[in-house]
């Protein structure tokens, strides 16, 4: 019998080698950004590192490049064709020698030659790079379908699998993946074996790893004196009676099993928090913050493009609202917002036909659309300011409730337990396809700017938005239609018995509560106390608050109030069950 520790030992040596290979391929892609083979090779490395989402992202870029190579009218045709011509279709790179792929392609070519003899005109015979491009396309579709299945995005996985089978109907790998998709779909949809699967009804939301990636060099030392000095200097005009300090918080619980039995979880972690430097009276303003990292998912809404507040009435000759002279549909609530937008992001999207993307979404996609639009605004800010997206000051110091990479990794040991539970919401459409489409609309080369626009950068931004972005509901239908990230507001840590309340209307305003939620105690904050914010409806019962925390923050809330109330609920449930 194999030693039970051998899998772990193998993993200890395997991961550093794979990370080194990933770094090598990434450097090669910076030099040759239109080479689909390099993207495919990195996709395989990502698969072996248990990042199926990143594998899917690279396979999709490789697929786009093969489309570029095959179509002379496409923008990057010459670059993609030149990259493929450096390889040989008769002796393809190892990444394409997967399963029976090369043999299936040869059989396909032979069948096509038999069925349709080539004309004498040499221009009709396929060039070698075209044969290689089709081979690359099928390999991309294999990786996409399997990777998206592993992420839980069944509809997208099915669609890519079908595209591959249209090219090679007998390909063993694609048929096997389709069988896996069908099996998982039947379980998730609770279908009998005889019931047909409707592809449009397949679930397409999954979850992936939420972490500071091992190669991410953009996360600052949030606890350094330099960082604290910078944040506190910036805080002086936003919250003059507060300071940013290091705070000790309970660790979010990952599964919730057994928490109601005494709620015993002593694990803590260090985070940044806001602390009062002076006494703050009940009802007094604690913080007032302006942010341009906003999103509005109404195509013809009445929100300021910059700050997200409601536009003033458009009275003839009397309104303060300002329209951009270059794109008349973009309106700002006043000259101040217009000038800030011009300084920080608007030229990157001005008259670029991005206004309708992800707007007026179906009810099921509202949350995804708002997070996507926040990402789009971040990308515009970074592009106009000439910085990396993760260096934009509105997100740089936000903690995305990450967990260590080793916690997310899948143990390859044959005696390993269940796989880890990944917590970052993910879909092919909102994490891969549409962000690249937004960049293309902004006239950004999504291949040459890989350093700034790699999928892991998007995922890191999404992790930072989740649980820190605030949203406002439209009073006409109750649907969230405007969201924003206020970096200092979200430094005030969440607690289900907060000592502040907040309102957002152009500027985020925190006020000391008149009375506390628990026990109706008097409000106000004493010097030295931590500012306790709330990111969810604190009037909800503990089960619903914890479900919110699990979805947004990646784990169950472990604040004092949640632990007490869950412990009481556990006793009640126990008595009822006897």
C-alpha cells in the first residue's frame, strides 16, 4: 500500500515546480502575447495547480487568437498567424498531443480529402498554420469545457463541449467531459435518468479560489508603518475624529458545522480597522467620503455617472447637471463630478460604446452586473491614470477576505479528504468574456496588456468588491441598481451590533448610532473604541446574516452577537428535537 504521506510530499515538490513553470510562461507571454500555444501551455499548468478558472481564462484567450489567425479581417490576424507559423502542424507541440486529439484531426483531414478532392487551384488548399489553428481550437475547447465544469459553470461548459464535438464528433476527451457534465447536471437539477437535459436550464454560476495568488506582488503590507501613515494622512479630511489601526477580529467560520453548540471558535486574525480618537456623540458624523468607483446597471437611469447619486431635476436653464460634450448620454450631477471624472477615468471610456454593457440585467444577474460594472470602472480608472488596476488607490488597501493558497489547494493524495470549499463566485460570462469585451470596447489590446488584465487580476478585484461594495435599491421596483466602493468606509469592520449607521447619496456618510441594535443601549462612541460598521441588514435573524456573510465574505460571521444568538438557537432546536 502507498504511504499515506506520499501524496502530500509529492504536492510539496510539485507546486513550486509548477509555479516556476507558470512564471516562465507568463514572462514568455509578455514577450509574445499573440502566441496561442503559450496560453495553452499555461492553461495546463493552471489546471495542474488546481486553478480551473485561470485555465479557462487562458484557453479562451488562445481560442480568440486562433480565430484571429483564421480570419484575415480581424485586428490581430497577422500577429496570431505569425505566432502559429513558428510551429509545425506535422509535428505539433506537446500541449496539443493530448489523448487522441492529433489522430482524430488526421482522420478528419483524411475524411475531408476523400469527400472533397482539392481543386487544382493551389489557393484552395489549406495552409499549414490553418490546420494547426483548428487543432489549437479543439484543444482550447477541451480545456474550457472541463475547466468550467470543475468551476460549476455547467451551461458554458456544455456549450464549449458541443462546439468541440461539432469539429471532432468522436473525440474521446470531449465525449467523456460531456458525460461528466450530464452526470453533474442530473444531480444538481435532480433529474431522472430518462429526463432530457435542456442546455439553457443548466446552472452557470460556480465558485473558485479566493486568495492572494502566490505570484501577486501588488498587495501592500497593510500593517506597515508606511501604510498606516499614508492611510491616516488620507483619512484626516474624511474622518477627522478617527484613525486607521490594526484590529484583531474573529476568523470567519468556513462550514458552520456545530457552531450552535457553544459557538466555540477562538481563532482570530489581524485586519485594519477604524478607531475613534475622540469621543463621538450619538448622531454625530463619523466619516464622509466621496468615491468615483461606482456602478449603475440602468441603461437610461437617472444616476450621476461619477458618484452614483440621483441627478438633479433637469429644469430648463436651472439644473446643475452636466453632460459630457463628447458623449451626450453621459451625465454628471454637477461640474465637480464632471471634473473629477475627467481627471480619473472618463476619457478611457468617453464615446467608446460601453454604456449598454451589462445594463438592465435579468433579476437573477443583478448582483453580477453591478460587480462587473465596478470592475469596468476600475479598469477605466487604471487605464486613464496609467497604473495597474490593483494599484488604484480605491482598491489597493482593501482586504478581499482571502484565505491562504494552501487552504484552497486540492490534495492529490489517494487518501485525501473532500476537496476544499471555494468561495469566490464565478461565471465564464462575467469573469472572463464580458471584462475582455469591455476592454476591447475601450480600444485596449487584451493580449499585449496581459500584465494588467490577466484573469487573476479580475478575480482579485472581485474578491475585494465582495463584502465591501455598498448598493442602493431603486425606489420604484426595489432592485439594486447602483453600487460603489468607498475604501475608508469599508475599513470600518463589520459587526452585527454596529455602533454606526450609514447612508449613501453622492457621498458615503457614517453616523454614530443613537441607540445600539442589541438591548436598545445608548449610542455614541468613546475615544479608543473601534468603529463597528454593518454590511448587511442587521435586523435579519442570525441564520440569514450568516448566509449573507458566507456569500459575500467567504465564511460565517463570528461576531459576539452571532455567536450568542446561534448558541441560543441551538439550545432551542435541541429542546424541540427531543
